[in-house]
């Protein structure tokens, strides 16, 4: 696998499985990528595609029971998979930080926000109470909380959702991490606030030369914001490319479907649910071939038989996982065949036979 | 200043009530209660605001009136003729009637209640003809061991339940969790007095001898009350077994509540965030998970004081502590209703004050409730 020289994070063949009553559920399956210092990566996929589990696997912040992880996560050339909990704790905060999917529930309801922001500084940087408080004040100001002196001593329920997410960001930034993983940081917020929060994260990333993994189910959110985009489906990477390349020349039918499900790309952000027809596959007993085959409009017999590898496109840094990539002559033929045999209707969408 | 101006009426009223209460409580049996009430009020003012605390204290007045009425009605409806008991078998119908008149027992029910309440308000619980003692003095003498027993039990129960519940909740589903949970369930299943006897047997009187092997110790005294005045260590040594036997079943209840709330709390997103800050497990458990998990526990702790009172009375009996329990038992056996009535009133008042305290504590622990109460 190619290793960028200044790679901050290298994930190699990461696999995370849950022991569930129904069987072994593979939530993340063989994910490999690397991220350089100061760069940003957008991770996009539908609900259930494994984005959160992947983020937590990278952080090593997973539940302790009924779980199996494989592969390596190399952060600053240390394999996190081999670190003991106490060594991981030293990384969490000063080296890597995470913003979780639920901004409203991420703050402790019975602890003053100032204390929550200052806590990491007290633990990791050995700040005194007073120093930590004044640093927390600075942080709150930086993330755009007005009157921070007064608000330090307030409780989370006294803040709006957007404000709470700003506080969560302040907590994540407190110890100057080199990597920030933001898992759908704006999903629960309304549209105008979403854009502000994303801008804030972007601005802080630039100022601090921090690397960022921005997870979202909305291709529109990462469109203008991250250096690269990685599209996930059924726990796998199905396409990965620099943002411009991806939008100019996407190869993966799934990425195309994601894009088509967004009505207007110009809008700053979208809160509507994605609606690609059909269901993502069962991750306990996934079908043999391409995982997207049951929903793909280019699907051919081969797709059902064998799973495509992640292969490089002509443009450097562009990877995809498809036998009939969008825009190729083969895919045009495939689509024409499917229309002829009735798998796809005249409007170009896959016909689903309900069983 | 602004606060003073806005609340002048409330402040004056509160002052007045406090003066009346003082007149009432300044008498020895109530001094405990009164001290508690002041503490509760001050605590309430601290964690919420003065108005809310004052409102809570005020709202106790009708409750206490109802309690006193219920206590009085119950006692008057008990069978037995007090005058006959006092005078003994040699009493004539005439002398009974005369004593009844003297004691006011010939008057209608509400007059009697009114008279009694009139005395109670100024701190006079009456005089027991049978025990030949002022009831207020009798209760104040016997309530000290009882309150000590209850307080030590509650403290012990919390000291046992909090670490056990937290650990068990954190280790949810593991063997350690199961061991702790079942052990505590066992303590819940054993009645207090049985546990008391077992503890005495094995820790105080040397246990049993099986095939010539002694199993047990003589570490602690089996009975007798030693006041604090006679030395703290001796006092605590004598109180340990009674407190422990009373505490274990409470500890079991507290532990189970804390455990299940802890499991719920540890699943919340803010615990993930706390972990991702790189905090140590202990810090996460104590600083982040304990407080939000303790709301049910606090409520139940307040309520459990009720069952603690009942348990204390029996435990006193087993360990021959001269507490309110033995005072009430003596009163009941001797048909001394004045004494029983007074003791029950004092205990109920204490219970209500403690409940109020646990309510206010709840507010202190959950800032969300505090702001609701301010808005109301
Ligand atoms: N603790 C767990 N135990 C069992 N299965 C889990 C657990 N956590 C996640 N999963 C499963 O792993 C898969 C991936 O979940 P994940 O939360 O990563 O999806 P996601 O891409 O983040 O989706 P969303 O957009 O809804 O957040 C899902 O099928 C989910 O049911
Ligand atoms: S491999 Fe086949 S089914 Fe899978 S995305 Fe490509 S065309 Fe569609
Ligand atoms: Mg998710």
C-alpha cells in the first residue's frame, strides 16, 4: 500500500465485527487509507454503512465486549491496536479528539460547561484550576460563544443545540489535537446552524494545521470542504478521490446515486434523508458479489458472482470498486442492456421486484 | 439589595415562622428536629433560592398538622382506659371519673385535640403519669441513641452501596457484578433482626464450635449503649453491630438502584465524550457518571428513613439500646398514650423533615430541575 511520507494516520485493512445474537456482524470490512498532516478527509455513506464504527475503531473508542477488531491503525507511526488503555488515554485529547454524532447528548447535564472544557487541560496539560479556566474562556470565545465569562458557569441545558455543539468543539480542541474526527457533527442541527458549525470546524482546522476526518451521510456537506472524499458502503470503501476529481469524474454507481439523491448542490447543506431506492445489504450474511448489486442500475451477472477489488483510476489518488464504472463505454452498454431486459425503467432507475 | 426589596414580605414571614418554630423546638426533644429543619432550610436556600426554600418549609406546616391529627386520632381510638391503668386495680368508679376529668379525657374529641395541640405548639408534650416523667424529657433522652443508630446505618449503607453499585454497574454482566449483586440480594432477603443475631453470634460472643473448632470472634460488644460522652471509640464500637445489621438491607436496595442507573448512564453519549478526553475510568465514574445516576437513589434514601425507623426500633430491642423504640414499647405495654403519642409525633416530624431534605438534595444534584423551580 502506498505510504505518504508525511502521513499522520495510516489505516490498514481495518475490520470491526460485532458478536450479535443473529451472528457475526461485520460493520467495517477491510478499510485502508492514509491521511497526511493538515489534510482533511470526508467520509460519506448512508446510515448503517459503518462510518461511526470506523471512526471509533480508529480512535479505539469501542465498547469492550462482544467486539473484534483486526488490522492496523498507525498514528504518528505507533500502532494504536497494540497500545494499552493507559497509553491510549494519553493520546485522547492532546493527539486525537472526536466529536460524536449526538451534540445534544454529548455534554454532561450536571457539570458546568466551563469545567467540561477545562477538564482535559487539567488532566493532560497539568493546568491549575485558574489556568484551565482562563484557557477554557479563550476556547469558548474562539468557538464563538458570546459572553463566555458568564456562560462558563452555566449548564448545558441553558444552551441551544448549535451552542452546545460549539462547546463540544471547544472540548475537542482544548488540548490541541493533531487529528480531529467529527462524526456527523451537524446532523441534529437546523440548516443555517449546520453551515456555521462546519465553517467553524474548517476555520479551526486551518488555524491549527490539524488533520480532519469529517463524517457525514450528505455528499453536499463535504463537497466544498474537504481535500479528499471517501465513500463507504456496507462497511467498505467503494470510492476514494480528491474532492475535485470525485465530482468531475466519479466512477462508482453508488457515489452517483448518492449525488443524485441530493436535490440542489448549491444549497449550503442538507438535512433531508438520503433516498436511494432499495436497502443496504445485511451485514451479517452479506451476499457474495458486489454489495451494491441489488440496487445498482448497471448491474450485470458478473457483479453478482464476484466482488470487485478497489482499483486505481487513471487520475492519481482515485480508487473505486466497480466492474462497470460510471462514464465508461462498458457501463453505457450495461445500462442499455438493463433497460432492454426491464431491470431499469425509462427514467433510468432500477426496477425493484418485491419478494 | 434588590433581593431584599423584592422579597421583604417573605423574609419577615419566614422570620416569624422561625420564631414560632423555635419556641416549639427549643424544648429538648425537638432540638434535633429543629436543628435539622434549620439546616434543611439553609441548604435549600443555598442550592435553589431563598424563596423556594421558604416555600418548601412553609408547606410543611399543613403536613405536620395533618400528621399530628392522625397520630392523635389513632391513639385516642386505641382500646384501654388510661385512668384505670394509672390508678390500678383498686380504683373506684368515682376516682376514675375524677382523674378522667383532671386529665381532660371527659371532653369531646376535638377539644382534647385542640388542648393537646395548644400544648405541643409551645413544646409541651404533656406529662406521663405512668412513667412519672415529662414526655418531652423522656423522648429527648431516648431519641439520641435512635438517631445515632439511624444516622450510622444510613452512612454505612451509603458507604457500602455506592462503591458496590458503581463497580457492579461498570462491570455489568461480568462475574464480579454477579457476585456483588447476589451477595447484596442475600442481605436484602435476611430480616434485620436475624442478621443482628447472626452478627452477634459470630462477631461478639465467639460463634459456634463445630468438632472442636471455634468459628467466630469476640471482637465487639454484644449489647449495651455507651453515650458519646463516654468516649467516641467506645461509643462507636458499641454502635457498630446494631448499625451494620440495620444498614445491610438498606445497602442492598441502594446498591441495586445505583447499579441499574449507572448502567443506563454509562451508555449515554457524554460518557463517550468523557472517555475521548482521555480521562481515567475512576474519574469518569465518579465525576461524570455518579451524579446523574444518583437521582433515584437520593429519593429512595429519603423514603427509606421510614423503614429505617421501623428497623431501628427492633434493632434497639435486640441490642438493648435505650432508644425511642424501647420508650414506645414501654408506653404501649403500659397503655401510656401520652408518651406514645408524643414519641410518634416527634418521629413523624423528623421523617418529614428528612424527606424535604432529600427533595432539596435532588435539586442540588440536577441543575436542570433547579432552573425549572426558579422559573416556576
Ligand atoms: N454496538 C454495536 N453492536 C452491534 N452492532 C452494531 C453496534 N454498533 C453499530 N453496529 C452496527 O454496525 C453497522 C454500522 O453502524 P454505524 O453506526 O457505523 O453506521 P453509520 O454509518 O455511522 O450510520 P449513521 O449514519 O446512522 O450514523 C450497523 O449495521 C449497526 O447496526
Ligand atoms: S460492480 Fe456492478 S453492481 Fe457493483 S456497482 Fe459496479 S456495476 Fe454496480
Ligand atoms: Mg454514525
